[in-house]
């Protein structure tokens, strides 16, 4: 298996790298470098820049705005985007509901939604998880009772990321309460402006607002907003979750964060030598870099195999586990590097801990919230324990 890029792929990498250098607005790049929280406008602005270049939805069919790139070129694109570092296009539209609509939606749904997803004219969120239905998603209880040309939806979703910004939500609902678990589930597209929807924030440990509870109280959804067939929603959800894990290793992001870590560790410290001169700290950085290099090789093997097979690989579960462990390890080293500046300051009344550090230099402020926030990466997209179950079944055949 040849893991080296061809001359054509290297030329492509240089083209993408130059675009990322020139087109990414400096304030967004700075937030990304410093691990600050992005605002909605940052993500919309950047996705529209990508879309104007024809690169917002590279993996979609060309007819709907895709690029026709090989899996290797798609990999190179994401690697360069993450290393820039630039924000990902909004995953709920671009990686999740978009491909589901392309594969299973009606022509009317494609025409209505796909161009608006690519340009981020509509912000989407994902309504899968419920209290009591996370890893065991098929036990979800939100109901959709058929009434003429509509479904009437009742229930609750939770952990819904950025629902506070959303124009639309895609939901798994139970249209046939009599059917067993997986069989009674349907996939609905719901306009967030529909009467009966309430969004309530969940305060997270980093002090931010990223996830929400979403309540449905007699929400009327036109039947034409169902994707595909009634009671086949579980198949569509499995297709979607397979896509969700693609690119989750975030190797480029970890590289960019390690670069930042080294910059911080090289800074002068009052009364002490820079941390980078401490051999034990350097050893810790080297250890995580070695792990990352090994992960990169695994990722390249998966990509090279995809070049030949052109289908998803259960090895994406390995990438998810190792990738999230490395991202968390780097966030821990960043915390160690800022030492006392990582201390939360509970007495600071309205501390927005992401953007206004209560103590220490301004650039250190976001790093403790970033550390806390990044605990999520081993949970969402299917927890790491669930990925181990998938590896046991699909790779080890246990
Ligand atoms: C920051 C964040 C954002 C999220 N955003 C969204 C979103 O936008 N939309 C959405 O629908 N969901 C979202 N989720 C939900 C996420 O998908 C679930 O949290 C995840 O699937 C785990 O489900 P749970 O929280 O109910 O935990 P549980 O399923 O209750 O799991 C609890 C613990 O038990 C372990 N466990 C469970 N079952 C098994 C098993 N069979 N074998 C071994 N161990 C097991 C889990 O690994 C975990 O450690 C988000 C979660 C987070 C943290």
C-alpha cells in the first residue's frame, strides 16, 4: 500500500493551503488558534467563503455542489482546513442531514434544502438523543401521530448542539408506537419556528452555552417533511451516524493545538525558565506527537484503502477513539502549560470564561474552558465505549 501523495495530490495540497492562508479572515483564525469560542457569525461567514469557492460540500455529488474529489483529496482538504486552523462547515447540515436528503429524500426536499445547507442559509441541529436514549438510541420515545396531512409530534430531545441558532431540526420520532424499537422510527425535518417547540439551554462545565433541551408540544409537521419511508428512519440514522464518525480523528486540529502548546511552553516565565526547557515536559509533548504520528499513519491507511474500495470502514471507530484521546491529552498539556492561570475564578460575577480571563494574560483565558469543553469528544458521535463494542463486532468478529 502506497501512503505517499502523488505529484497531483501535492499540487492540490499546496493550492488548498494557499487558499486557507489567504481566504480565512484573521479574527476567525485568531479565535481558532487561541481555542476561543466561535460565534454563529464566524461559522456562517467562513462557510459562505468556502461555498463561494465551491468547497463547502466537497463530498456531495457534483450535481448538488460537490467537487468530485477522490477520498485522498478530501482527506487532504480536511487536514489543511484543520491545520489552518479554520472552522469546519456546520456538520449538522453538511455531514449529517445533507447526505441523508441526497440519499433518501424527495426531489422537492433536495431542491428546497441542499443549496441552503451548502451556503448555511439555514442552520440545522440534530434531534436524536433523548433523556434515556443516548447510546441506546433506539429506545427513543418522542412520538409522531399521523393526523391527515400532518404528524403531531410530542416529546423531548436533549444535548441538542446549537439548537438556539437553528432554523431546522432533523429528528428521529416514533410514528408507530406498537412496532418494536428500531422498526417504528421515522426521520422528520422540522421547522424550528413551528408553534409548540421550546428550546432550553443546558449550562455546561466550561461556562458556555452549546447544548440544549428541545421540547415538542403538539408540533404539527407536514407529512412531506418526512425523509423516505415511514418506519425506515433507523436505516437512515445508521447511514448518518456512519458519516458522523468520518474525519472525527481531527489530526490537523491536534497538530495545530500542539503547535500552539509549543509556542506557550517557549514563553518566558517570571522567575523560572520556559517550560519547554524542562525535559519532563518535552517528553510529554513528544509522547503525544508519537501517538499522533501513528494515528496519522492509520488514517492514511484507511484513506488509501478507501481509494481502492470507495466505502466506509469500521476502522473509523479506531480513529475516533485514538483521535479523541489525543485531543484530550493535548488539552491537558495546554492546561499544564498555563499553570496557575488555569484556576477558575468563581468570585468573578459575570465571567465569560471563554473570552475574558479572570486572572492571567488574555491568551490564557480560553484554555481551561477548552479543557473542560473537550471532555465531550469521547462522548459524542457515539461514546468511546460504544466504539469499542463496534470494533469488537465488526473488526474482531467477537
Ligand atoms: C457536548 C455534546 C453534544 C452533543 N450533541 C448532540 C446533538 O447535537 N444531538 C444529539 O442528538 N445528541 C447529541 N449529543 C448526545 C450524545 O450523542 C450522547 O451523549 C451519547 O450518545 C451518549 O449517550 P448518553 O449521554 O445518554 O449516555 P449513556 O448512553 O447513558 O451512557 C453513559 C455511559 O455508559 C456507557 N455505555 C452505555 N452503553 C454501553 C454499552 N452498551 N457498553 C459499554 N458502555 C456503555 C457510555 O459509554 C457512557 O460512558 C451530544 C453530547 C454531548 C456530550
